[in-house]
């Protein structure tokens, strides 16, 4: 039995012609988010180590962090619609679901690795449910919400609104993934399902509108402007850059300013 997706006719399979390549505009936006992430984390590390006197939790730096996370997660949802269209035309229901579970579980395991590292190195503010945990769960749950369009818009807005309401709610640590946490909770990266899954769902809704069936609905000129190839390259390798950029930033800081507490 084939898994019938929204763009497929219930009476039989409908071939979906999709491009084998990537959409440069999505890679460019994701690469832009990578640049924003590296800039913010560089400033954050300099402030955390006491090298710069900057309050990154407020003002423009906080705004940059929120914009970066929002763009990343929005693009996760948008990209899921494209990969879903391509997978749904080739796989039966079991293989389709298993594809997303495996991919999401792999990303979630990377999140658990980040948890372990931060528990060892930064025990006062470990990453217990950060952006990789959220992306992993979002991908594993994707077969449940990918068939829908307007429902994702409604659910996304509801989750974002619920996140605003939960901001002042405290509770046990085992509810961290929902957006409820102890009053004294501190983390270097906290990205719970509420409200951030809502951003992913908004991306899914947008992807359904702009890339129906995995195809670009509107023509976008292939403009070779300065820096595009570099930014798109970063976008195509965003996961590996995410995993390696913090060690690279810290190494650069230690080479330039030395390890805190150690004088050369």
C-alpha cells in the first residue's frame, strides 16, 4: 500500500516531477542563518569568558539569537515539505515514516551528545533540550503533520502563543521539553517544543504554499551575486558547521587571548 499524501490523488499514484537539485534560495537563507549563528556565538563566548563586557541576553544580541533560531527552525519545516514530497512519491507508508524517524533520531542523538559535553564542561548551564533536540523530535513527528497545510498555520500560531503564556510557568525538570522548567533553571541553549515547534509548523505551511509537491511555485532568478556561492555552501553543510563552530571559535579565542586563568 502506498502512503497517499495531500498532492496525490486518492484513486491512484500521481507522479510528481521534482528537481533533483537543491533550491539555492533555501541554501542561501540557511547559510545566512549559519553566519548569524557564528557571529552571535563568537560574541557570546567572548562575553562568557569575560573578554568583552557585553550583555548578550538583552537588546540587539538577544534579538539576533531569536532571529537566528527562528530562521533555522522555519527552514527546517519548509525543507521537510520538499523532502516529504520527494519521499512520498517513491516510498510506501512504512518506509516513508521510517525515513523521518531514522533521520530525526540521528539528529536527536547528536543533541544528546551536546548534552553530555555540556554536562561535563558547563554543569551549571547544560544544554538539556536545545535546538538539535527540538529538530530531532520535529523530524520524527513530521509524518503526523506533513499531510496538512492550513492546520499547520493554526497549530503553529497556537504553539507560539502558548509559549508566550508558558514563559512565567515553572515546574519540574522533566517538563523541560514542553517549555516548563524550574525557577532556577539555566541553559546555554533552551529550545522547547512550546513555542519552537510552532515555528517549524509555520515553515511547513509556507513550504506547502511556495513549494507544492516539492516544486518551486514561483520563478526565482538564478542571480550570481557576490558571496552567494559561499553562503549557499554554508547552508548545504549547516549541521556539520553547527557541530564544529563552537570548538573552532573557542580555539581562535584561546589562541588570541589565552585560556582564562592561564597567562603565557
